[in-house]
C-alpha cells in the first residue's frame, strides 16, 4: 500500500509539472531568451571558436577552458 501511495503521489507531481510547463510555453509560443539571440552574435562566437587560436580545443587543455568561458 505504501508503494502504491508513493507511486500515485509521484504521478500527480509529474502530471502537474508537465501541465504547467506546456501551458506556459504555449501561451508565448517562443521561449523568453530566444528573442535576445542575434545572428551577428552567433556568427561572431562561431568564428571565434572555430579559429586557429583555439588550436582544436582538446579535452583537458587550457584551450578547452578558454572556449568554455
């Protein structure tokens, strides 16, 4: 009985959270931060990360840390 009660409560919490998330996103249609992203900024970041200065960004190197920041 205790297992069933926990399962029922978990299902209720999941259903409530899912309903709130879907209703909020359907009202606006677009996530709030999406409008602040500009094509020029994306291009600048992409070319900077793909540049020779990053030297491939191998894992565990300072270049990886620079790319992450």
